[in-house]
C-alpha cells in the first residue's frame, strides 16, 4: 500500500496561490497555443496514464534486459500512436510517426528510443539526399517502420573530421554495383543509435571511388540483416558497443563491412550521381551531403532546452518543499528557495531553458526556408544555416549540461539519488556535447564562417541576417553613454562579438603573412576563433529572447504574463552580461557604479522571479511520468516518494541477501 498522500504539499499550494499570473496562459504560450496544449495533454494522458511504474526502474536491469524492455516500451508506444492516427486522421503521418520521440511521449520510453535516429534522421536523409524514386523505395517503408534503419557516419577512429573517414565504396563497372569495405579496425562505424540489433538497413557514409579515384563522400543504403531471420548478411559484422553513460536502451552499435555489394542505385543520388557507365556527376554544393546533420542539430537544441526545463522543474519544486538552515538564528527553517544563493542556482536555468527554446523556434523557421530554397536550386543560405545550427547546438548542449549539474547540486544529497532523475538528465545532456559534432570542432567551423563574413562587413557588403549586426558594430565600436538598458546590453554583446571576431581575423591574417600555412594559422588561432563563435551565438540568443518579449508577440499576451517574461529576460540579459563582462570591458568603459548596478539588478530580479518560480515551472506543463522524479512530482510529496522508492529496491526484496550467508558470514567467522 502506498504511503504517498493524495493531497498536494502545503508549501507548493502556497506557491501556486501566490503566483501573479495565469499559469494556463503561460502553458498556452509555451506550447504554441490553446489547441496544441490541449492535444499535448490529451496525448500524454493517452500514452502515459496507464504506464506501469516499473518502467522507470530500468537502472535495476542488466544491459540486455534494458534493451529488451526498451524494445517492448517502443512497441507499446508505436502501437498506441498508430491506433490514435487511424482513429483521428486515417492515412496521415502527423501522429504516427511524427510523435514517436516528441517530449510528450518521453515518459513512455524511459530507457531511450532505439528508433529515434531512424525516424528522425534516416527518413529525412533519404528525403533530402535520395531521388523521389529512392524515397518511394526506401523512405516510405522507413516511415512505416517496415525498414528499421541507422545512420552510420562516425567511425571508431574518426568523428567530426568527415574527410578522414576510411570506409570506402568502390564502383564495379562489370556488375553495376558498389563494393563497401571498412579496411581497418578504426574504419568500423561506431555509435549509431539502433545499429546494434534493431536496424536491418543502414545509411553508410563512405568515400566514393571510381577506378580507384576518390570522388568525395557519398551516402549508401546498405542492407544489414536478412528481412526474415534478422541474421547479419554476408560480410556484415554488427553489434552493440556496450553500456554508455546515458541512453541506456538506444542500442548504439558498431558495423564492419567486408566486400559488401549493393546495387549502384542504392547510392542516394538527388545531388550527386554515378551513371551506369561510371560517369560521376558532382553535387552542385558538396555540403548538401551534410544537410541532414543540420536538421538533427536543430532537434538537439530543442531536446536539450527541454531537458534543462525538466531539471529546473524538479529542482524548483523540491526547493519549495525542502526546509533547511534558518536565515535568522531563532526563526523556523525556511524553504530553501528563500535562500538567495539557492535562487541563483535555480532561476537562471529557468531563463536559459526559455532562451534556447525560443532560439529553437527561430532556427526551425530558417531550416524550413532553407529547405524550400534547396528545392528551387538556391543554396545561398546554406552556410548561414550550417553555422547557426552548429553554434546553437554548442551553446545549448553546454548550457544544458552545466545547468542540469547546477540544478542537481541545488537538490543537495537527494539529487544524487537515481530516483531524482537528475543523473539521467545529466548523462543525456553530457552525451549531446559530443554527438552529431563535437562542440569544439563545431565552434571552429562557426569561426571559419565568421572569418568569411568579417571582410564582407569591413567592405560594406550585404551580410546574411544572423551576422548583419557586424556592420553596425564595426561602425560604432563602443556605446557612448551607457544606460544599462536591455538594448545597451545586447549592443554591448554585439560589439564585444565584433571585437573578438576582428581580433581573430587580424591574428589569423598575421599568421598567414608570417608564412604559416592556412591550416597552421587556423590551428594557432583556434582559441580566438572558438571565443568569437561563442559570442556570436550568444548575440543571436539574446536578440531572439528580446524580440519575443518586447516584439509584436507581446500584444497577444496579458500584462501579467508579459511582466513575468520581462523578469526572465532581465535575468537572462543581466546574467549574460556579467558572464561576459571581461569581453564587454574591452570595448566599453563602465564605472564601478555601473557594475554594482548590474549586480543589484541581478539580486532584485531574483526576488521577482522567486514569487513565480513554481508557477513558471508548472507552466512548462510536464506530466509526472515525463519528469520521472521523486523530487519533482506535482504534488510535492518528496519524502514519501523517496522512501517508497527505496523500499522498492531489488536489494530490499529479502531482509537478508543470499550473499550474506554464502560469503560474508563465513568470512567474518573465520580466523584470517
């Protein structure tokens, strides 16, 4: 019998009662409108309400059993979504497979989704890189999950440096086939989600050779397993890479290829082609091969900002219930959320999660525009889209990883419990810093984009929108009179970014003139390039946040909600300015009073956010089974949940574990 009360903890009730805004209005804003919020809640109830509580205890299982449970969880979810699709919109795809790994259903697949890469990345890659005929042959069955795929680019010895990939595909003119090989152990494909045992097909990124002449990277649809027996096909060496820090059930795999033959028409040929006679037609823009990565990075930013808001919800609710350390000696123990140092841990992470969610919305719009441009044969915005997806992926994954750890620490010792779910959130966020582009390498790629943009700005040429601020920042390299307004802070960050880009460009140029090769100069300028890229990305995030809060969208919201969002914007901008103050002071003269004012503003806005912190997290509207946390449930009955979870531990099934009798007692009774 459960010891968890049916009532809500009085401290949480008090927080909700004292909120200054309508939580429902916040939730509608956060989820994109009343209809979207209504459907989200319906879907969560449909998928999660009858879910077995034991599903969340996958950490107690072996690696094999975790995978088995993850398969069962996925089948349950997919079946429900398919049924709902046929019930509401027969023949459509907007529920299944569209919602297979949306945040609304995360609680249904707690160990991870081994087909998320397939349904998000493989299908999109076939659509973007394959011809219409190839999409009908491979893409449509993939959408229906009649084919289970993986996306194999990274190798054991090569990751972000794609040109260094060793896997090769040689065209055999006699048979009209490609012959694929991973010639060394470092050429083995490594890490793809679902590759281990789930996938029966794989998109393999390999260097194309015709008559032993390299033609560059290409994508190939490679069958891995027999469609009936699921046994690996001849020449295929495939399996699971073992336990990871997170994503326990995703079935990340390895793949070796030895003289594996596939038809020529299995090369994805929308942009580049190999004809029957061996003629090679180069893609008009070789980077189109990597456009699927851009899409995936947009998803990563969305997912990581969501993880951060989940962690913020858990830590904020816990902090409202936990009482400790009187502020005045004779006072009762306060809610720890009343400690300013605790507020400094919690509230900036709430603001960060909102900032990156808003940035995600903007980058998705740009991705859609770029996709339409590509269909029309226009490729001008590809470099901008690539750079933006790279920098947001870096900033958001780093902010989420460090933010979740800060929030875990804010939960004290209880945050160390696996049942808090903080460790799982942290592990997933930490993994995101290296997959689909290691963050430092991505920063360097953005740095190269900025090195091309800077001379255009200096020459007064037109710039793409996300670097357009450079023209103004170069003309006005300082702020004549600092008022500390939000516009001042944004402008200060833009001028700081322009200054950092200028320094990197000047040093890169000087090193070239000194005789260093292009590569040597770029390597030796690497630190400045990464710093410039980071500041550039921050400028996009702060501008996007400001535009949402103070732009036309504000007219659709109530004054009370606008005030809450303004408080969060103030917190984000002031925190960001203080974080990058060492860069701002290089270009703008600020007095000690100016700096003290920013510190005072930080302390004041924490008080304003304190009033609404629990209600803001309620506005994120996460189902308890999405939170999966003993510390973060809506009812706030933390201690009862912690205790009940401890009692459920497999180690407590017997009052005396067998090993005590078989090993420990004999040892203690011995005279050794």
